[in-house]
């Protein structure tokens, strides 16, 4: 009889463990991407949008913004002097991402690079190869007020800007033109705690399990009596 009681208790404890585990809270994440295709600078307040967080999924704990911008450019130089001249192409752009709801700046980057030295002969024109530069930054936000602006239906909006500061650096009589292009990429990651169904207190579950266990034992005894009669 004692063995049967312990078996019933073990079964009840197992039941509690299974149900309690099913109700445990789980951390999860969800990401959305948005981008602006490469275009000629200057770019002022180009819109970028991502889907807001659906609160039915759970409680939003943090938002991670990953912002990347690539710039590329090339130039053409004409030497109007009587002798060869050396020059470099300086590719440079100030890049920003603002919060469209309040115009606050979230990211302020500078992407730049300098070419190797070129030489152009007297009364000659030379086109430079295309240069590229990339800047990226990541920020994590946990402020409750800021997180609230990401919750709901529809989109969360941002503003992308890129101002070119490129040019030709060299000596002599040089006429030059430089074209600069920029793009923008934004990844928004929502870290949240999933919603869970309510779980009865372990003590209540244990009581239910014990009663179930004893019920099984009682039924078994009745079956044995009927079989022996």
C-alpha cells in the first residue's frame, strides 16, 4: 500500500512540473528592416518606416536600433596648367537619422575616405575610380516612454539625411567635379517577454494530483474486490 501511495505522489509531482513549465515566461525577439536606396546627395529628411510592436505578443522590454549608411563617389579632374598635377579625391558625408515624431537626432555619423594619389597631365582630363565608405552604429533603448512610441498598429517613422562634403585635394590649375551618393539601412529589433496563460498555484496543483492519485488507488481496490468475489 505504501508503495502505491508513493507512486501516486510521484505522478502528482510530475503533473505539477509539466503544467508549471508550460506556463513559464519566455524571452523573444522580433526584427524589422527598412532601407533607402542609394541616391545622389544632398538628401534631406527622407522617410524610413518600420512596423510597430504588437502588444498582443507580450511586454516590450527593449528596442535595438542598428543604423548603417554607405557612401560612394567619383570625380573628374581637368588640368588647365602647363605641367602635370597630382591630386586626391576626398569622399566625405555627414549622415543623420532623426525621430520623425519629435525631430530628435538618434544617430549622427560621418563617413569619409581619401583616395590614393592620381596624376593628370597638362591640359588633360582624368576620371577617378569610385570610392566607398561605410559607417554603422547601434543603440539600445529601455526607457518606458520611448518604448511606448514603438507599440501599437501602423509604422514607426524616421528621417534620414546625408550631406556631401566631398572634393578634390591637389595643387595646380585644376577644374573638378565630384558626385557623392548615399544610402541608409535601419534594423529595429524588439526584445519582449511573451504573454503566458495563468497557471494555478503549485500547492493547488499538488492537491489535485494527490487526490487523482488516491482516486486511482481506490478504483483499483474496488476492481480487485469485484474480481475476487
